[in-house]
């Protein structure tokens, strides 16, 4: 069953387990059906690239996808990993907030 992901493109996340534990980066893309995220500068792998008309061939480095359970949102106040919750503001908007500090993430 597909879960609702609380991460969005552009969010700052930290890797909490695995080879790149402790690295931070911005979410480039979210794959909600597979529960995966693509994070800039994290989980970099080398791939063999065939030459095309507009791209040089050879071995290139690019980011691979990570499971969403291996990353945590970075608290905007403290810079540490935090969980995300939802709350309704007085003006009627539903926003995400960091459970560690209570800081609103969506502005």
C-alpha cells in the first residue's frame, strides 16, 4: 500500500543510515509509488554512458535513488533530524511543521 510521503521537492534532508550517513542535501525528485527520493550529492554512483549526439561517452557519476526511510527532514531551527507533522493555522492553511522545534516548514 502506498503511503503519503511528507517530503517534497526542495526539502533539506539528512541521511540517517547507510553508506552516506550524516550527509545532507536537497530533494531533487520524489517517487511516491516506490517510496523513494533523489537527493542532491548523496548516494553517488558511477555509470557507463554511451556516447550520443549531444553527450560525451564514458564513466559518469550521478545520484541514485534512496528509500524514504533512510532520510529525515532537517530541522530549520537546529539543523538536526526531525519528524514532520501537520497542523492548521488560524488563517485556515494546513502546513507542515518540525516536531523537534515546532517550527513551520511551509511558508
